[in-house]
C-alpha cells in the first residue's frame, strides 16, 4: 500500500481516499492540542480518538490516517507507538500512519516500521506539520 503525492492510497487494484484522522493513544491535553492542529490543517477530515484495541479496530481502516502517540495512553496490544505501527503495517489493509514524537530516532523507527514521516508535539503549530497533514489527507479529499 502506498500514498501518492495527492494523498490517494493505492495497493494492488484498490484506490482508497483518506477521509478521517484518528488520534491513537493520546492523553486528553495532547488530544485537544493535536485535534486543533488537525482541524486547522484539514478541516474537512473527520476526527476520531481511540484509547483501546477495540476502538482502533473500528476506526483503523484504509480510509484513515492514524496519528499514533510514541508512548500509548490506553489499552492496546503494546505500550509502544512504534510497535503498534509495525503491527498495523503488517496487515493487509494497513491505514496510513504517522508517529507523534519529538524524538528523531523514534520518527526514524516509525518510518522503518511503515509509517509516513510524522511530527512532534513541539511542531504542532508549524507550517511544515500542516503541510504533512494536508499531503496525507486534504488533497485526497479533492479527488
């Protein structure tokens, strides 16, 4: 499964448009901050939050962009966001994913595990973060 420059995910014969952003394993404070950044960058995308495996299974389809916390808050199969990305990336219909972390080494591990390049909480208000979110979501919604 790949994400082209317009934000359309394709794999095999399928083409899937990302229509929602799912915050995975973020505490209430971070959830609000990240949610504001997402709403500002891609106001037409639906926004969901999940705190456990059941919620993740419900919302983590190929039409989703998951914003995964480095250290997960909630009840998941692991406490590590990078490990969760690796698990999900191995699935047949893996969603697009980004790690939310200020640590470059964690970002590198997430990309190696199958995520798109993510961003840190310190960069939530940056133009670069908005552009990353828009590249993954907004342009695909216009198709």
